[in-house]
C-alpha cells in the first residue's frame, strides 16, 4: 500500500496491527526520530531496548530480558526493529521472541531497500514492513513517499482504509483515518527507479568492500555484516572515539560526512517525558558519540573513494 511517507507507513502499520493509544511499542534508541514520531502518532508509548555493539541493531537478548520482566498488562503490543544503515536486525531471534510473547513485529525498513536476511529480501518476514522513499534512500522518489508491505490481508485492508480517511467504501467511514496517498508522480518515478535498485545496491556493496579493504589498517572501527544478514549499505558508518576531530579533518579536505545520529532519541528534548536518563541505554549512547557516515552512493568513483580512505588513514590525534 503506497502512502505519503515512511513515517506514515509506520504510523498506519502500527494502527493496522492493533496498536491502540497507551500501548507500549519497543524500538531501538539510535534510530531516526521519525520511527518514534510514528509510534507517538499511533498514540502509543515508545519503549527503548538497547542495541548490540556490532550491528547497532536491537539486541535480542535485551529484548527478551525486557519482555520477561514486564507483567502481562504492561507488556508491549509491538516491536519495531529498525534495519539501521541497511543492515537487517536479528529477525530470526526477534520473531521468535515476539511469537513467545504474542507481540506484533513491524519492520522499519526505511534504510534497507535491497537488503537480505536468510537469503530473502527484507520485507516479507514480519507482520508488516514499512518503507520510506525519501529522495536520499537507496530507492528514492523525487519527493516524499512511503509504503507498507504485508502478507496479511486484514492488515492490508486496514492500512487501505486508514490512509484514505478511514473509508471502507465511498463515503462510508469505519475508522478514524488520515489522508496519506502515494503521489502519482512519485509512484511513476519509483516505477522507473525500481528497475535499477539491484544494480545500485550491487555498486554500494562493491564500494563498501573497497572501503573495508582500504581502511583495514586505519584507526577506526569498520561496519560489520553479520550472517544471515546481507547489508545493502544505505550508509557506510565507521566508528571512532575521536569522531568529531576526524570529521573536521575530513571537512578540511572537502570531504563531506554525516552523523547518523548524534543524539539517541531518549536523550532528545522532545522525549524527556519518557524519563530515560544518560546511561540507561549505554550501547546506543556510546554509538551516537562515535559513528561517522562516509560518502557512499552508487556513482562514487574508485578515485574519490580512495581519496576519502587515504584521508581517514592519515588522521592522527
Ligand atoms: C529509520 C527511518 N525510519 C523512518 C524514516 C521516515 O521516513 P520518511 O522521511 O519518509 O517519513 C526514516 C527516514 O527519514 C528513517 O531513516
């Protein structure tokens, strides 16, 4: 079901999966803020579980421990694993835990176009998968666009209603909905660009492997790829305890970088009311201090990449 944005996709998928105002929804604290905006729009309460140090995705052990510690009425209604940077979260473990506690799973696949898990494309494993086609994504429209993908016909029908003012049939409104259409122009652009997604992801993977080789001796942590996940490298994210100085060093050489993301959501002013303190989610907090996204896009040339890698290697404190 095409919708207006990735945020809308998550919001409507959560509601279609039965999330009601006041329900708890678990996600990772180092995600993009829109994951949390969507949970809040559904009227639910975001609950953060820390991430694992390698992939920086939701840690299944901590997820299981959290759910085991909650009395049934306060248990979460849904989990939103985020495939951060294009590396799929540990879906086998997360789906098994969710089944044990009868909790829904809605994937935030906004960064994972073309990623695979267990030999299958991301997008068909959970109750629903939510996509953003914001222009910077691996598959980007010319403006905002999003999509909910599900194998469950009831969820599909509910998303269709919710995105169209809650209409079950023309002028028959069964639920309170919203207006969230996938714009026709965006859909047309995406149909053309979709044909190129595989070649673009292949280029991203080839360039990421080249960075891996050139940065093997550099004083930074490189991104990991943990089986059975196949990374689609929406972002190539290294880690350094001297991240800000390294960033400045690269900036002086006209190399643009980004930080995804400098502040974990539980430490953002907007989410103070959730009452998390510094140190509550140490791995995510540590990651946010160290992560740095290097230039990576299918058209990046080998020479440009080598220039970036040598500038990273040259960096000394
Ligand atoms: C992980 C993640 N979730 C959700 C979104 C929201 O998507 P959109 O900007 O299309 O609303 C984004 C992108 O911005 C994202 O990176």
